C-alpha cells in the first residue's frame, strides 16, 4: 500500500481529507478513487494475488474466444484491417491465448491490429511482455481507438466499473454515500436525505431494499453500440451478474481470495459489483447495436466446444495434467462454480450474422 499512519492507509487518509473538505462521497466516487490506486500498484491476479480470472484458470477459455472472433470475422465478410480490442487485459493471458488459436486462420491474423484499453502502468508492462511480437497499442479508454471495424473482448471488466447505491426508506429512495464515522477518521456508510434525480430510474420496492445503478457501464454500453452501428464489428462481454434487473446489494471487496469489508483498508482489496446485464444491453441497443444474450458461461463455452478442446489436450497429457484440465473445465462451466453466475453478452453491428454461441437476437 501507499504507506500508513497508525492503522489508517494513506488512501484512507486522502479520502478522509476529501470528505472533510467537500462532504460525503458516492459509492461510485469511492470505487473510482480506490480502484485506480489498487490496479495501478500491483498484479492482483493468481494464487499470490487477490483473485483468479477465467484466462488464468485454463488456456481453453482464451482459445475459444479467439476462434469465436475468427469465425465471426469470416462470416462478416473478412474486413481488413480489423481492430482486436480488449478492455482490461490483465496480464495479457486471454489475448495471447486468443491470438494463438486465431493463428489457425492466417488471413485473420494478418488483418488484426491489437489495441488494449488499460490504465494501469503495472499491467501494461506485463501485457507488453506477454504480447511481444504483436505490437499492441494502449489506450486509457475507447474514445481514442482508431476508426474502423473492431472485435472487442471484455472479460471481468464491467464488474469493476463504479456503481451508485440507493436504499429504500419510508417509501423513498435515498443514495447511499460514504462519510466519516464517529471517530472522525474511519469511513462509514450513510444515507443522503436529499432527493436525487437518478431515483426516477429505480423500481418500486419494499423499505430496506438496495438498488444499484452504474452510469459508467451504461455510458460504455451506449458508446459501444453507437461505435458498432457506425463502423462495424462486434463485442463480447463476459462477467458475473444478473438478468433481468433486480434489487440487491452486490458491492464486494476481495483480498487474498477472501471477502472483506468494502470500506476496510481502502486500496488493499479488489472492489466489484455484479453486472446488471439488462441495463447494459438496453444502453447498447439504444446506441444502435444488435444484442445477443446473455447466455450463461456454461452454455456459451459448451456450444463453442470446450469438451472437445479439453479432450484434445488430454490426449498427450499425463494423468496429473489430465486431472488439472478436467478440474479447470469444471470450474469454468460447473453450475456451482462459474458456469451459471458468469454470463456472456454479444453486441454486433446491424445486419451482422448471428454470432456463435447465441441462437437469436435478444429483443
């Protein structure tokens, strides 16, 4: 961490000073500030980090996504050049596996221009090392991506976007904000007594209910929809979340693979919230994209051939390696693992073919 005075982190001290100067902050402001520090100062992935994502579980995950991209590119008429974009590329593992699999379609490989949306300097260095030879270009956001058709991948990116939380009290919604506790130092949740224009977007619910909105996710969905409608291509978004929209407090913090309090030692844990896929899909559709899904991760990977790929890898594997491959696949598609909670949403330009893994457009 950035350093401590007593048992308070430097990040917590900075937040406390901000609250003293300007008043309570929203959950979204807290997430944005804390997550920028968290991702900018460490490699959070793997056994030694705080969490493990699907690309780190098995190479099959990225390989199937690479083939998904190559297949759709061919059926879209093989536009050249085409951007292959990843939002939040982690260590670069997913992109490396996707490109290795996509190399089986040489023309696709020649058409690709690799672009990574990543703000963390730490992770950019890891991505550069992993992706030597493909000359990726980095961006802080999608606004600076060059013009042209693109295929975009985002795995566990949406869950890290800031949310705003609201709590129902006495028949009205009040925004949940973060203030200083009784000791004047530690952070605590409080309800804003003032009305908020965003509450008009929330459903009727019983007192005590918690609802969440992610203006950042909705803005991204609309921007992607508009970009795809105007310039062509598709996007594949994989994350944990819910569909349809529903009330619930999903803000969570994870440190060393274990849940912890969201306001505890800010900057030392990964902060996320479950994705409202219905809200994101609606924003993308309003932007002009066609929307497919969400499908469960289990259904999507099964339709792409995860079992066949696993069987192929097992042919030359030792008994121990085969057991590892089987366990990894179970983790990716098992109902009690990632199979049901994680969902897959696809966006395409109007008139594009139905992408693999989806039966039809979602109305």
